[in-house]
């Protein structure tokens, strides 16, 4: 488990003044799946409250892990097995994914938070920072997770087409 292609990003632009963007795809190998974060993915850094920025700034040493975490929260991909028998994922944009048998194993919030903690450990983030960031997403991440799930349901609801 490790980064195969680390995130490379550019600073905010006028079009997205509070968002950074990946300038190339980033690939992370998890325990049982490979996650590819597409070029152009917008993120806002680690979602740390302003009063802890002196200790945990939004763009700290844990930023790569935070990008993976943001992507997992936003898309909650579904695992599948491709024609070669390898685990892969679908963001759920389509029910039919070429050569893939979907196993209905959707990433959960616990999975996303666990991958965040694991990726920080692989990046040699200090134990106290890893603990604080992980506890932060466990305590405060539910609202963001639920918001992304509501947005996903609304965008796929046939009544909204």
C-alpha cells in the first residue's frame, strides 16, 4: 500500500479561488484496490478548523492523504473485479463498467477514514498529527460524508433529469 503516482497540484485560480487542482492523475494502492484520482480534481486542503492551523494547517505534511480522503468522501467508489480478476473501482457513474463484475462493495466512511490514517502513516506523518487528524475526521466528518451522499442521490435521481 503506497502512492504509485503522488498528487501534483497547482494553486487556486480566479475560477476556483479556494480550491487547488491536481495537474496529473494520482494513484494510490490500497490493501485490496487501486484508486486513481483524476487530473483536475479540486480540493481545499485538510479541513482543519482555523483555530488549530498553528499546529495542523490545511496544507501540512498530511496533504496527500487528505487529497485521497477528500476524493473518497466525494465519490465513495464501488469495488469491482475486472476481466483479469484484479480489484478495481467505479465511481458509480454507470451501472455497466466494461469488463467488470461489480461486487456491491461500496467504500464506507470508516473505510475512507481508515485509508486516510494509513496513508498518513506511510507518509511518515508524526503520530500526534496522525491521531489528531484521524480523530478530527471521525468527530467532524459525518456532515461532509452525508452531504456528498445527498448530492450523489440528487444527481442520480431520475426525477432530476
